[in-house]
C-alpha cells in the first residue's frame, strides 16, 4: 500500500511539474471619456488598447467606456482618486484645483506651434508638476494627446468678438475656458458634453466651442449652422488615473502602460488634424457655413485672461513663453 501511495504521489508531482499553473486573470483598467464611438478619440483609445494588450502579452487590458458611460469627468476623476482601476481624459484646465500654475497651458492663443507646446510636457518644469500631482493623488498616464484646435459653432455667424456679445456659449467647467470665452465677449455656460445637443435644441445655449471633429461627432451641426474658425486654443489633453491604484502596480506594468500611452498620444497627433480637416468638408456638405475670421481681434480680447490669475507663480507667463521659444 505504501508503494502504491508513493507512486501516486510521484505521478501527481510529475503532472504538476509538466503542466504550468493557470495564469492569473489579466489586469483590467477602465478608460472613460465623453466622446462617442467612431470619433478620433475613440479610435485612438482602441489603438492604445490593442497596443497594450499585444505588448503585455494579454496581461493588461483596457476596457473602453465612451459616451460618458461611467459618469462625468469630475465623477470619474474622484473614482480614480479613491483607488478604482479607472483612467479618464482631462485637461490641465481641470487640474488647476490641485496646481493653479497648470492652467496657463490651457490659455487662449498661448501658441500656434503644437510641437513646442508638447515639448513643455517633457520639460523639467512639468515633471515637477507631475510629481506634485502624484503626491495629491493624481497619476498622469498620458500627456501628449492632441484633442484638436478649438473652434466655435453657433446659431449665428461670428466674425468679430462683437458678434459674441449676448451669446451663451457652452464651455467645459474649467476656469481657463470660462475666462477665455467671457473675455472674447460671450456668456460662458459650463455643462457636460453629453448635455450640449439637447441644450442647443431647446435654446438653452446659442453655441458651443470644441475641435471640429468633436462638434461633428456629437452631431451638433444639426442644431447650429455657423462654424467660426477662431483657433483660440490648441487643446492638448491628459489621461489620468489615481495614484492609489497605480502605486499597487509593478514598475514593469507601469512602464508598459506609460510607454504605450505615449505611442497612442503620437498616433492622436496624426489622426486628429486629418480628422478635423475632413469634418470641415463634411460640415460644408451638410449645410454649415464655415467662417475664417481674422483671429487677431479675438487674441487681443482674450489676452486679459493672463492677468486674471494672481495665484500663479510670479513670472509664470514669461517662463512658459521662454520654454515655447526654445
């Protein structure tokens, strides 16, 4: 009997050695954003998900939640800071509660040179900001996403800042864009992107600002037929998660996520500009009048924004302009 038991035990040991243990379930991270399926941002997210899945050998997967399915940007950011496995798109304008200086990167007409703007996100100045955000619970995952150049779509033509007088223009709920639209003469009306279409339909707002590909993807041109190419903001975006969650990941996992995020960001810079040009033509075909105003008066009107933030570090505007010129 002892020999039988010993033989059985040996056979079990050989079997366990020959057959590897089942691998753990893949690490899953939810990615939340307001944009609809098919928009350039959604395409980039699928690109990132595929890239990360391949490079991690199926060990890390991104679950995509478009169309605000996980809630508003603010709600999802709070979920991330509580330690949930979620990433969401945001902008530096939304992070001013954590560091007021970051708002300057979302200032109107800061620069028309996208390459120089993205270099700031690789600078020592921004790396210090990144570390400070981590200490406050925010983990930047991607910092080189090109959301697009923001324009104004309205129910009446806008050729000068005077045309904005009395108009209610939807903006995201961040201080810099509220200040910029107000300085140009309109009444800024913050609301989530998902509420804009019915707001236009019901006359709650008169127009909306956003990159062309987003305006088209949300079908907002069905309710507003004048697109004014004011080019007031080159919108770089961030994807952020919570430090509470990312601190639980290994260094290798974090590196894979960050590296593939950067590659996805580079991809966004290619397809977003192309998509904006394509969507302008589609809007024209669908009855939208596209206006190319002189942007100098808009730039002059909005310059006052840079004097409205006494909480910024002294000399911040000059420092950023120096960074942009290098």
